[in-house]
C-alpha cells in the first residue's frame, strides 16, 4: 500500500510553507533525496482526532486536527450525492481514506438509500480501522483486488504512489460507474514531474516523493473507460515547484 495513507494527511488546503523541489528521473532517485516521515506518529495523530469526533468533543477532523464545524469536501459530496441518485444503493471505494473521514461527512448529509463504504488503506490503518471504527456500513481493506463499487474516491492519493497509472488501470477494471479525483497536483505540461514534497516543521517535519501530473496525460489515462463530467480545483490557488506551476485539481468521471 506504500505511503499514501499517511501522506495524504499532510497536504492542507493552504500553502503553509510546503515546498516541491526537483525534477527527478525516477521514484528511487526522488526517494534518495527525501528524508522520510514517522508513519506511526501520523496514524496516532489521526486516530486521536477521529476519536474526539466520535466522543462528541469535535464536529469534524481533518489532517489530525479537530474542528467545531464539519469541513465538507463539497465537490466530493456533490459527486457522491449525484451517484446515489443514480443507484438504488451506493457502494463506495475510498482509496487512501485513512480512518473514514469522508464517510462521516457523507453520513452527515443524511442522503437516503443503502450505503456500503470501504476504505482501502495500508495495513496499519486497516487494522486500527477494523478494531475501532468499522461498522455495518464502514469497512476497511488493504487491497482493491476483487473489489466492486459504484464510486471510487481518490482524494490526495495518486501523487504519492510509485506507479499511479497502475492504480488507474485497477480502477478501470473494478466496474465503477463513477470516479472522483480530488486534491491532485496537475500542471499544463505535457509530461508528469516527479518532485520531492517538503513539509515545514510546524506541520510535521518530513519529505517524500510527489508527482505533479500533466493534466492532459492524467485525463487521457481515465479516458480509456470514462468521460469527464466535471473538473474543479480545491481553491488554494496556484502552487509552484522547481519544474512547473500547478493547481490541486479534481475531476468527476462517469463510465462510458
């Protein structure tokens, strides 16, 4: 499962001193230029925040931080509500969904209909999720193999995979009628750029490889099985890496 579960928790909506350095030729080269991170500490921070929500001490949690109001990801919620209206029941695969934060947001909307929500995560998250957060609707799995869904959610995850297009191919094969991509770096270049993302100490001192996708190339990969219904950005504006400027983009795809 790799890095995605922990790393997606570190990318906030504002810039807050994050840096994207370099233009590396391979994932291995970018890894050698990275300092890594403490995976276990991030997981415990996320767990503590989610428990406060469950105990009624906070309304929502994001990136291991609690909030007095729900921090809806409105494009994702809109896409899920749209899919629910097109299906008798909704089956969601939330790839890299940590401990189920998006599930909580969706449930707060009180959309009628049956729901099956599976978070696909790395092993440590799956074990903790099953022990403390799973329920009749919310489940945790460590692989997409054999999974079927109406909607696949990819929120701030593709950029942290050594081979993101392999995951896209898996998604194409899982029978989903809709795919939602959110908070994913995209540039106007014709090629993808592999940078090292540096997180400032006030958030969490770490660095790791991060793809900045060619928007055209990423869309072309999904176009093999999907049409683009909508495109959006996360509202944080333009970012700048050493090799290119980019935005945190999102897309809603429908099966052909």
